[in-house]
């Protein structure tokens, strides 16, 4: 290993919690040298009640045909370990969300469960804690909804929960551990199991209090994962509210967190209901904001009124313009797997149409595309010497990180800087301002020498661009103006509309030395 690799590992691992390192080593040794058979049977199975919740999109298409992440696969004999479409596709196959999709019969669902049980001895990815967690919840929901009572199915489910209980993802923490806790809660209620409940309660209380920030944001700062976790919190409220066992112990906490999370989601979403695709976020993965609000209302939950703060996200509204700005940190420090090198970027919509966008994500595979989609140049911010502001690597890792400092903030302006280029003795400072009917961005590169920087603005594929001098017109109703004659060019890029779905689009790259000033405003003729 060369010195640069050692530095990358050091700058990554120095942020990791000791418990993560301990459990990483512990689980590897335990599972390698002390593998355990989980063959126990449950003492009790309780018929549970649920209000109808959110149904998943149709991913099981019948006749052993599945579609996940916009990739379809037909099996003559289902291979639950099928890996040719990547690990995330395999995970989705093992989640069993299709048991609770819009179109599936009881018979179809049972056939899939029986097929899975028949191949349990050869499962690989499906026996990992995260897919066990999601599959457990989906099996419990399906079995309860269809009033299915089968000893062999219950034995299989109980053994899964026993395996999960002894392999909780303390080496990863973050949303993975929280999902473990949520699922154990379902298992605890279904089997009336005190051991499962004790672990579930400890995880849920501890992790929700840490992971949900003061402004209601989930601390991984991905609006998509925020939606996923909010859905799970609502599922748990549905579970404990409709079933009397242990009802009073978690309900108050869950409802309080749901209200704050819903408030954040309403604040962060654009007026058309779409979430900003910040960090790891994509369409078609999580329930949308409308579905979550409807589900929450059915459970008697209303959004808290919140003000964006700890998340680092800020929002301006200027008539039909909506601007979302990111002045937050790489987070959480010990597990930034879903973070991007996007410090001080912004997104913009106009009249409910996306204009300046995040390039999105199309893959979780550890490849060049994943690295590109996490890079600074793929976000609406500034690069220097074509470097990343934070050192993203390995698909889900971050070594050296930019630290953002908010210097001034008011209702109409926010001034912030980051030190992501400190190694080059450079600070990038940005001021976002809301001025009457337009939005202004002032760039400042703080250095002892003249520094040429590149700014990047990514346009939605539907945006048409026309250039006239130092002005750029978008769809004939918005104008971007550089207050000095900077060198700029229009380049092609690939916009990730969804996983595995890329669309050709245009981006603007502008070069400047030390300072730049940009205004964006609607045309008065529109």
C-alpha cells in the first residue's frame, strides 16, 4: 500500500466510532469461526392488526418476473442470489416489498414465500441483516393482512429474527441500525418476544434521538432516505397504535419524531411535491411526500412547523422561483456513505419546473459512474484544479472532508465558506442573496495568489438554452447574467433520472479568477 492510500484510509477511519471497528472485527471472526445454526421455534404468534398503509409499486410482474431499479429479470427458477444486476438489485429481490405492492394476490405472495423457504439453505445476500430487516417487516405485514397462520412460515421468520438479533449492524450504524431496530419491533410484536422488544426499544429510542435533527431532518441529509425512515416510523406507529402490547412505551416518541420529520419534508420539498435530489437521492425508491402525508393523516399525525437549521439546508422563494441551498456538513461524520462532495451547491425550480438540478444517482456499484456522481464537478458549486471539495471514494466512503462555516445569515441572505481546498491554501466562499425579484450568487476564492476556478450549473434535460453575450436564457423565461465577461461554455452531461436511467442534458461551466457574481431572474415578458 502506497503513502497516498495510507492517508486516504487514515482520513476515513479517524472519524469512525470505536464500536464500528469493534463490531466489524467481532462479526467477521464470529461468522467465520463460530457460525451458528438458527433452528429455534417461536413460543407464541400473535395475530396483529394494521390500518392500511402505503403500497409499494409493482415490482413482481407475475410468472417469476421482477423489475427493480429499472432492470427487469425473468426466472424459470428464481435465483434469490442472482447477482448479475448488482448487489442493490439482489437486495431488492430479497426485501420482499412486492408482498405489499399494489397488484398481488394472496396465492402469488405465498408461492414466493414458499419458494424462498425452499432455498433457504443456499441463501447469501438475503441472510445479511439489512435485507432480513426489510423482509421481516414485509412478511409480518403480508401474513397479518391475509390472516395467514402457518407454522413453517412462522418458524422461518422467527429464525430470521433470531439471526438479526445477534447480527445488528453496529459496524455501520446510521439508517441500517435503525432499520434493524424497526424490524425487531415488528418481530417482537408478532412473536410477543421480550428479547426482541428490549433490543428494538434500545435501538429505536437511542437512534431516533440521535438521527433526527432539531429541524426534523434525518442526519444522513438525503431527502430520499428521510422519506424511507419517515415511512418506517409511520409503520411503527401503525403497529404499536393498533396493537395493545407495550403500547405506551414508544408511541409518544414515534409520533413526536414523525411530526418533526413531516414538517421538515414539507419545508424541503418543492411546491410540486418533489424532493430535492441531494446526496444519495433518486426517484422511484421511497414513498413520495404526498403518500407520506396521507398515511400520516390517517394515523392522526400532523406536521410540526419547523425552520430549517441543523440540516444545513436553506430555502428561498422569490415569486415563482424556489432555490434550495446546501450550507451543511458531510454527515454523519462516522458514516457519510450517502454524502457527496457538494458543499455550497444550490438547486432551483421555476413555476413548479426543475431548472438547475443535482445530476442525481444511477448506481450504487463501486465504479467510475458512482465516483462521478458523488464528485464536486457533478454538483452546482465550484471546483479548483478539478479536485473534489471532499475526498469521496470507494462508493460509500469519504476521507478528507470540507468543513462549512456560516459567516452571516439573514432572512434574505446567507454567506458561507468551506475549507475543502485547504491543502492548496484556498477557501471557497459563497453568498446567496434574495434581492427583490431575482437570486444572486457571489463567488469568492480566498487565496494569497490569483486562482482560476470553475463553476458548474447543471440544467434539467427539459431546459432549452440560448446564449447572448454574457447572458444565458433558459426556456425563454429565465435569465442568467454574469456581471463581468467570464469565459463559459455549455457541456453535455448525463442526468440520472432514476437508478440505471441516464438522460442527455446540458451544463454550464464558467471560469473565473478569484471572484464572480451571477444573477438569475425571470424575464419581465413572461
